C-alpha cells in the first residue's frame, strides 16, 4: 500500500515540476543525505550554513584500514 502511494506522489511531482523523474523519501534528513551523496565524491567537503536543515558537522579522520576502530 505504501509503495503505491509513494508512486502516486512521485508521478504527481513529475507532472507538477515538469521533471523527468521524482523520488519520494520519508524524511528531510534522508533527502539531504541523498542530495549530498549525488553531488559530492568521497573525501569532498560540504559546507552548510547554520540556518539550514543540516545539523551535523562531519569531518572524517584518515585511518589505515576500512574498519571501525575506537
């Protein structure tokens, strides 16, 4: 049922905005992450204003292996 409703919302957005496609996501946080992920490559820095919706400041620290460590 949810998938059908999401499909209808996506179709309505495509028609209203005259875009080739649309993607429904359940939260603004998820949409922000998708937007940043599609525009930035690994290692890029993203600077967001303090009045925007992005409330997390992430700075990755280089490590020697691709694993979690404390």
